[in-house]
């Protein structure tokens, strides 16, 4: 994997760049749709590439490991071939799902033992076997196994958790270096900064992660319930330490406003289930704010979903029509809303890239954040 910075903003820490993978180039800042089990819910791969123009999507190690299982994915020739996707894929380590979904989990220096949320079967994730799983999946970017601390958590818990995450990382990096890709394309390995909302722990973690010299770095454990200003503060603390010549990935974030603010603080990569999850529940993101289509006010509004922005889906899909589908419980409503929201997010990061390149990002930023935080 290669990363090149192409533009920087003189008044913020925003920058544009280009990540080159074995499955194509990814302009940054970028938003990555979440495809947990090998699919972005309700969205066809053709729509992802043609309508949404996604350059990279996520797969979830925990879910794919449990079902369909590594034997099937290996026989298929990796996840790209299994799902029919020829662009880049990032896989998380599965750690977050273990800690949030699995029952009776037990964390030790060795790894984490957990029971499947599907059938209760017992499994063990270690830094080494997670690398092996992600090698089998064949993702272009692999995430290291870590523990995502909850919010709030005590300083003592966060310290102990960070120690385990760093021990796991050292072993994961070593095993990554001792193994090879299986399908003829390169794979990158990203460590994850943790430390909850404690500045000294975040600094300690960022320094340790930077010392590993991997192709990119991630920031985890944020957007888990902490105040948004606290999240922004932790991003600034970490990005003052992480190397500037490597992509920085803010995991699980977030709203359009979060993305703009994250870019201003030096973030290059984002992912979040919000565009599809909220879309399935009738929430539409637009250039002027968010719309809850369940509200009565939209039942006779025959304007496009975002009349002031790019036509993300066909203009024949009016607010009134999509609201009708939402109220009627039609699956098409979720599909239209998901495609629209994802296309909006990809268009948003494309506009951010343009504004950084032409020098207007700093002037545009605050007004855009204010507009997109509105509830219409």
C-alpha cells in the first residue's frame, strides 16, 4: 500500500491524499460503507460502484469468521471474489463485536475467548489468529486486534485495557511480518490507538502505535457515548503524534458534521453504519440537514430528497413517495434511502477534497457543519 499527500489546507490540519492498493486507488478523505457480512445492507455491488462510487468498503472479521466461515471464503479465493467486488476492502479485527455482541467473553494477555451470538459456540481470538483470518479474507487493509473500552470507564480500567491492546499489537505486528498474502495482492496492517478519553493514555498509545511503522494508523474507542467535543479533543491529541505521512483512520465515525470536523483535524478515512441504518428507519441526509420521512410534513412534498444538492438517486423519488414507502413498510424505502445516504456521504467527502485543493475548505467548513446539523 502507498499513500501520497496531494494537498494541505494552510488554516486547518485538513489534507487530501491518494491511497494505492492492489484493488485500485482511494482518494482521501474518504468514507467507507460498512458491509458487515460481505454486503452493504440493501445495496447491490453495482450500485455501490456505479451510483455511490465507493472506492473501498468494510467487511467484519467477527461475522465473516462465524458465517460463512473461513473455509468457504478461502475456497472462493478470498472475499473480493466471494462477493463480486473488485475494489478495495478493509476488515476490522472483530474485537469490537466480541466485546459488544458475544456472551461470556474473557479477556487475557493471550487473547479473548467468547461465545458466538449465533449458536453459543466457544471461540478464541488472538492477535495471531486474527491476522490469519484476515489473510484468508484477503482484505487490502487489515486491522489489529484491540479492546475497545466503553464510555465511561475508569482510568484504571482504561490503563489495563491499553496495556493488553499494546501487547496484542506487538504480537500481531510480528505475525503479520512473518506471514504472506494468499491471493496475489498486497495487504496493509493498521494498529489502533486506544486510551478512552484520557489524554495521557491517548498520547502513550499514539506514540506506541507510531513506533510500529505500519502503513497506516487508526483511532478507535471514540464515538461510543462521550461528548462530541471530547472526541474532537482526543483526535487532536492523537494526530499531533501520529506520523503525517501515513493515512489516519477514525473508526466508526460518524455524522456529516463529525466527518467535516474530523477532516479539519487531520483524519483521512471514516466509516459508519449511520447512512444505511438511519436510512432503513426513514432518515435522509441532505446538504441542508437531516429529514425524518416519518414526519407528517413530508407526505405531500413532491420535491426530490435533496433538491439543493446533487441528485443522488433518480429525481422521480420524491419525499412524498419515499415517505409513503417508509410508512407502508416497503423494502424499497430502505434501499432508496440507503443508496441516497451513502451517495450523499461519498459526495460530501468529494466536495471536501475539492475545497481543500482549491483553498476554500476553512471558509466553507463552519457553515457546512451548521447546515448539516439541522433537523428539517
